[in-house]
C-alpha cells in the first residue's frame, strides 16, 4: 500500500489540529504537538494519529463540519485503504518509520462536530477488533515511531512490513 501525506497537523493540545508544512517525528510524536489529555493520548504507543483523507471527505459528505486536522489526526493520508490497516504494519512516512499500534477510540471532544459523529466512525464491531466492520479505522489508527525523521506534506507513505 502506498499513498501520500496530504497534511501534517499539530496543536498545543486538543482538537482541532492545524497544518504545518513539515515536522520532525520523534518517539513521542511530532515536535510542537501537544495533547489536551496526556493521560489518554500521546506517549510512545500513541505517538502519532493517522487518518485517511477519504474518511474526512466521507464525513464532510454526510454533513459533518470537519476538515483535515479537525479530528485530531497528525497525519492525513490519501491512497491508503483504511480497511486494510492493521496493528503491526510498518510504514515509511517521509524519512520516518511508524508502526500502527491500535485503533483510536473516539472521545467526547469530537462531540463539537455533532454527537452522532462517534457512531459514524466507531462501532461495537470495531471495538471487538472486527476489521470487516464498515467503520474499521474511520476513527484513525495510533502509531509508535520506530525511526525518527522528517515528514512533509506531499511525502509518500508506504507499507514496508507487517506482522506475519
């Protein structure tokens, strides 16, 4: 799987996150990015949140007032099929390497876009790990940083390996 990073987003904490042209990806996430609730978000296993632009576009088409970065994602990608994302996959993103760790569980902060949005992006099947759910990975996928590096808007993101 290969796609493009269409946006890199950071904030001082919380949502939305706003675009930056490039950032350094470290073991604790993007330099300059904060977490409003560090006891829930962030840390080495949730250093980066990846979401697909296709998911954001789908939510816009359903009438939600979202945009790239609105859902709190750090990397918004295009061309990666979210239904094929799995924990253990390693992706080269710019000069960094990330490994997907777990599906992101939606939180009350997203209610600002309409309380029903959480049900649009996450269901009981996703919660149980059922990747055949039509909502699989719509809420985003957390990743750990395997190799630090620079990521830029329009960089290629490509699957390098996955757990057997």
